[in-house]
C-alpha cells in the first residue's frame, strides 16, 4: 500500500491532512492514533470507500481511483461500522460475497465451510447477521474479507468489542496469513495488541502521520505506550485535580 498526500474535509473540518504512508509487502502494519485522529478516514480513502479531496492511493500496484476493479479484487477489507447485508445468515452472507466477486460456487462453498468452522461461527448457524453479537459481526466480516484469498488485508479496528478468546483466534489467523506472504494493515488504539503483532507502525493525530517505520525503530528502548503518549501528547492529572475523589 502506498498513500501520497491524502486530504479529506468534512464541511469546514480538515479530517486528514496530506497523509503519506508506505506499507511494505509481507508486513504486519499498525495504524495508531487516538479517537478522531483520522485513522478510519485514511483507510476508507485507501481502499476506495471514500473519495479523497486530494492525493493518491495505490494498492498492489493499482491506483484505487483509476483502476478500482483491479485494486479491489486483490484486497480484503473489514470496515468499521459499515452495514453488511445483515438480513442474511452467516453462510448466506459468505455465499453472496463470493458471487459478487465472481468466484466459482464450489470454491465459495468450500472456503465458507472452512472459515465458519475456524472462526467458530458454525456452518449450520441460521441466525441472521443482524442478530449477531458485536464480536460475531467482527468475525463474519473478517471471513468475508478473507474469502477470495487476497494478498492484502485492510482492517479497521478488528479487535474492538471482541472477547479475549475470539481476539486470540483472530490474532492467530492474521499471524498465519502474514507468515504465508500476506500483508495486513489495521487500525487500533490498543497499544498492547499492536506491540504484540506488528512489524511496522504509524502514529497519527489530528489528521497527520507523526511517525512511521519499523516497530523496533519507533519504539527503541522504550515501550510503545511511552512513545505514543510523547508523540500524540497527553496530560497528567496533578495532585490538586479531582481532589474531591
């Protein structure tokens, strides 16, 4: 993934200001930032879900806005908060995604069974996605992103609202995916998860990338949490504040 000078306004508010990123192939890349930093907006522009006001996004050699079909065919995306076709069951949703991508029905069926089993959703589960828990929706969304065996995964807050057991399962799947030559880009503000998984990170705040590079270089001899607080800025409560507590 290569992003160059992405800019996005919402009315008069500047949400993303000239973001440029380079994600190496085969990396596990974490996009960090506090709430409102511009992470979701940046990833949405990167994968073609939101048109930028300026700048360029390239995925696996394809310009997202000049060759959208070619770029999107090679990428799996898990957006945050975007509605799915949730009046379908999990197996039906995967079948529909496979048909939308023009995959052979037999291939879709085989992969859907495996994904539903590994993610512990259940191939025979007839519950509609709209009735899934938040964690289950994350898992079926990940299954949809993986179905066509993409070489790049872009995941927006994949561990949010996921219980520890499901979180460990998702981490294992993503690590195996990267070990097999895939590339993962995901946003998060949970530093412990990023520090455990990522080979590369970028830190955003106020719509700007403040730091990016290999995790070992960004972190140095400090914790990622210390670096994050220093880069993003934060306040420490003094002894006189909240004295009534």
